[in-house]
C-alpha cells in the first residue's frame, strides 16, 4: 500500500520561486508514489496581521490555480482548503490540551521568526501554538511522511512528540510521521535573504515578463564588484545562485568563468537571468490563462478535494475521540 503524505502552502501572497522550487515541484514528483493530501493552509495564514485577512480569499484561489498549473493533478492528489475541514480545528483543540507550553516556547523556528519579524503582530497564541494545528493537519490524515526542508525539522519533531504523548495516554491511534527531506536549490530573495512573502522580496510565478525583468535588476550582487571589469565572486552573488537553477551546465561554466575574469558585468548577467526565468515561466503563464477560463471546473476541483479530505478527517477524528473516551453516546 502507498504511504500517505500531507503538505500545505499558506495563502499569504502569490506563490513565488522559493515556494515553487522549495515545495511545489517536489510535490508534483511525489504524486505517483504516495497518497498525497495537499492543502491551502488558510487557517495558518491567520497568524499574520488582521488587516491582511481580506486578501486571503484571492490568494487562496490563486494558490489552487497555480498548483494545478505547475502539475498538481486533482486526479492523483487531494487538493483542499484547510478551513473547509473543521475536523482540523477539533483535533487541534484536543491536542492543545496535551501539549506543554514549554514545548512550543523552545521551538527554534518560533524564536527565529519572532526576531526576524521584530515581534510585529505576533504576540498571540495562534502564532505560538500553530505547530499544534500543524500536528493536527498531519495526523488527521494519518500521514506517514511529510516533505520538508531541514529548517522545518523542529516542527515535525514536535508533531512526533505530540503523537507519542497522545498514543501513550490513549493507545496507538496515530503513526509517527517521518520527514521526507526534499532537495531544493537555494532561492534568494531580491535583498539576499531567503525568498519570503514576509520579507516582500519575491519573484512571483505569475509576474509578467516586464515585472520579472524589473525585479531581477534589483538583485543584490557581489558588493566588491563595483565596475563591470572587476573580477567577481559568484559564491556570494544572489544572481549566481539563481543562474545555477535556470542555466544549463555549460551556461553555468561560462557565467562563472566570465564573472571571475571580469568579462561579464552584473547588468548583463541580470539581463540573461531575467530572460531565462521568463523562458521557464512562459508555458505556465499560458496554461494559467487557460485555467482562468474554466472557473466552474476549478470550483468542482475544490469541492471534490474538500469532500475527500473531510471524509478521511472525519473518520480519523472519530477514532481519536473514541480512544480518548470522550465521545457522546446519549443519555
């Protein structure tokens, strides 16, 4: 039997190249080998600022369209909206009663995000406790594997600890999900930090050609390469990190050689990078245009994905409630 996978993406902005290469393209590869549940994690998007909530609906729909555009097949994978499956929240409540606060406070990812975002609008339980909701997301489908990057391992380990605690009290209801480490290239943002919606430094997959060109010209390159003929250091250049994603091996050798020798200037390098990114995105832009002409089909995909997800989640939640002995059976 195929193992089950659960993963998701937060609709806090359009999907960008970091999401694409860090998650989505790997999800596409997993569809034939696993039972895949891919969710639009809109409840997790609520950990952001309340003034952004009104944008979630449009981002949610864009995310679904973009996931299908880049190869998520609704015939192979269950594509659904997290908030449409209330069992996630019910199990989250039950798990929150078993999860010590100290487990959440020691989460290194939580500490790093608090520091990087300057504590803005994140002094709430939802942000501290979202790993518990994440645990609920995973185990309510009895997922065996979770595709993650190394930076997400602490969250998954917390899920495993919650599962062990639940099973210790109430019996072996949930499997301990294991990490499925997915290889992904480094995708820097315009400012050199990790490409992230939170940092507003992204190239979005639905950007048009001119927008991509404009953004690529904003990339921070080697600060010591001031003049075109100055020898460059590709290893510290954000453009080089992306050239390694979009250029062929032979093209990479030429870029690296010419950058180090001073033949290749940063402006020329950025222009060639923008051209490569646009060439990569062009067929997907066309596919997205065609999908936008089929709103009824998109709605059918969402409704069917929600139905399949809820059918599974309801069954597992009832099993958990029964194991805990808190089910209501009438008077």
